[in-house]
């Protein structure tokens, strides 16, 4: 039983997933008609949720093996392969020992990192150091995909990460394997619009013209409001549409933030009562307070110049021309060169995002907390 219907992590069921019916159908249609798909949207807008919703469709579960592989935290091809193997084995686990063993038996290059329990079920204990021949292991993974007794749908989340690996040949290597893979269709999901655009739209890159492009926007406010009100109604609570609209507009319809606020509002609204607009600030305050230790630790670890710029950007909201005299004077920063150095560090650490020359603090709640500094 779900205590709070506004799920924050993972995928529960279609009942707790808001809309995206057209996008789910569009994605399935593209894949079933032989396309690979580059799915592009800012982080926290709901790309992974859309993929999970697709993979939980009855038709998809019946006809395909599905794998969702998140490579966001990987730094090189060895880490990418380790994540691929672990994710694929985890996805196969509910299907039983026989299906899992078919996968692990092919991975002869990693035999020392795969153990078996008394029932013969394999466990993934592969360390990065075990992947001594990454091309060989990747070849084995694709051997399995091509030999699988069902076609595979494989989503690689935050795919632009491969372009940051030290060796510049990973894109070309993957493109070669995928080009010759006849038993799978791929979703390349990414949040860095510029990087993803370069990877798939530049004639100089290996993945040029190899996919259909799909952009994901915010869930329409009216549909999201109906979804939220239904769940409040089922708990004998009332959510006025103007309260939802305030939350939606304040966080620009970004799914995760709207969902997080709704989760908190649902928790603090008593049964047989309605959610007033005054509860929004209480909900936000509760969220910031629960994250305060984390925020303090993050801020403490930053060099002084990066800290100053981060606070300035949080107060500015969205900023451009951040090395201009006007911006530097307005936020009492020291110099253009120090801002240039600081912003590089903040972008590298993912504290700040930049899109079309506009900078903003990545975590909206962190930004709200910083405005009080």
C-alpha cells in the first residue's frame, strides 16, 4: 500500500504516474518501427519516469526484455560496462535463474566477479579492476543482446556522459556495436541539450543521423492538476486548483519539484480539510529544513569565490552576462576573471547549469536555501 501517492523515487504503477500517455505511445511507436531514439529534456522533468512507464506497459513486458542503464556517475568505459552488466542482471533477476544464467554464462571475461548462491542464482560482484579488457566484455554483452530469445529495449540514461570519458573512441565503439545489433532498439536519454545535440546532429560525430529525436516538455498544468486533485480527493482532502497552479508556476512545471511539494502538501493536509495557499510556504520550509545539513556541507566544501558566485546566482534566479561589470557590481563580486574561474568549477560540479547563455543553480531547493545567506 502506498501511504503518499506522490511518488518521489522509482516507479510504483500507472496509477501514480501522471499523464504522459501521448509521449509513451510516441516512444513505443518509434521503437516498434525500428528506430533508435534520442530523448532530450532537462533533468528532473521526467525522462526516466517516462521510460519506466513505457517498460511497465503489458505489451512491452510481454514482447521484450527491457534494460534501463543510468551512466550519469560513470567516469570511463570500464565504469560504464560495470554499470551496464549490473543493471542488466538486475533487470533479468525477476525472470528466474535460467534467464540470468544465459546472460552470465556469456560474460566469460568477468567470471571471477560473478558468484552463485546455493540455488544457482548469480550475483554481480564485479569491481572496476576486474574489467581488464573492456572491449572484450562489451563484445560479450552485445553477444547476449543479439542471442536473447526476445528483442531488447535498452535505455541508456544521461547518455551524453560518454562524451566526457578520457578516451575519445567510446562513441564510435558503441555506434559500431549498436549499428550491427539486430535484436535491440535503444533509447539514448540525456539532459544536456547542447551536448546531446552535438552527438546526434553533428556530421562529425559517430551517432549522426542514427536516431529519431524526441524532446520532452513539462506535463501540462491542467492534466497535472487533475492528477493531484484526484489523489487528494481519494484521501478525503481538497486541493484547490489555484494552490496547485501557484506551485506549478513557481517551479516552472518541473516535474520533480512539483511532485516534491505535492508530496509534502499531501502529508500536512489533514483529512476532511482543504489545502490552503498558506501551506505552500510551510511545505517548502519543511523541505529546506530536512535538507539543511546537506546544504551546509555542500556550501562548506566550496572555495570562497565559488561560494560567493553560487549565492549570487541563487539570488539572481536566472543570470546571463555574468562576467559583465553590471553583474559583478550588482552582486559585489571581485572581478571578471574570478567569476570565470568560479563558474567553471560550479559547472564541473553540477551546482550550476547553463543553457543558451543563461546560468542558474541546478537544485531549486538549494537555491531557495541559499537566498537567505
